[in-house]
C-alpha cells in the first residue's frame, strides 16, 4: 500500500511537471510589441500616403524614407489652385503631387508632422492628447478643427489599445524638424 501511494505521489509530481512544461510551450504567444502593432496599423491605415513626402522616380513616386511621417515639406512652394476647379459640379479636392497638401472648399490643409520632434511634431503631446485629437477632430484635442482629407472620424473609432499602439510607434520614430504651415482659408488660396 505504501508503495502504491509513493508511486502515485511520484507520478503526480511528474505529471504536474509535464503539465507546466506543456502549458509553457503551448501557451499563447506574447504577440507583437505595442510599437510593432502601431507600425502595422500605420502602414495598413495608409498614414504614409499623406504624411510622408515622396521622391519622384522613373517608376513613379516612392516614399522618402529619410522623412517618413514628417508631413508637408517645409518651404515647398504650393502650386496655384486653378480658378473654378473646385465646386459641387467640379473637383471636390486637389492635392499636391506628393499628397501632403490638399485644397478644397475648406481652403488648403497640410499633412502634419507625426514624428516626435518637440518643436514641430508630436514630441510634446501626451497619449491622452493624441487619442482626444482623433476622437474629437480637434488639433491637440482642443483647438482648431482637423481638416480634410484626414479621416479622423473612422480612426477615432479604433480601440484605445490600437490608438495607444499607433502613438507608441510614432514616438519611436526619429524626430524630424519640419514646421508645417497653418491651414489656409478659402480666401487665402
């Protein structure tokens, strides 16, 4: 009887050890880091389409990887908006050739610098400001309206975790000093 009890005790310890080992090997993986998840969301969401300057090649425009997500290139002259090009029965919006500035009935809007530069980007922003900006459509969560074509409404419906991941990724980028012009009113075009 003592031998059977010892066997059960010994085999119980062995089964427990295998169980812990098995659970450790097949347990849920930790998945991508918050920054990796944010990078995935930024790439899948097409943020580079408007927020990154482009280089023009024989094959067409490509992202300028030295200025990713730095917004409309500072000092770049704007082409004139053709008279009578915009209207209810005409074009709804026009874009510069690198898609970083857009003209429409709202005036001219410029893609913002999303790098963590303290003076010209989101370096001084908090996670809460970033989320509030995308939920309210207000710059820095409290001032002027975010203008088209920025799709803040659907982005603002993302989960807090997704928006925090995007913010973490943006904060991981190298800061780029690139002051963005203030939006132009329709009269200033």
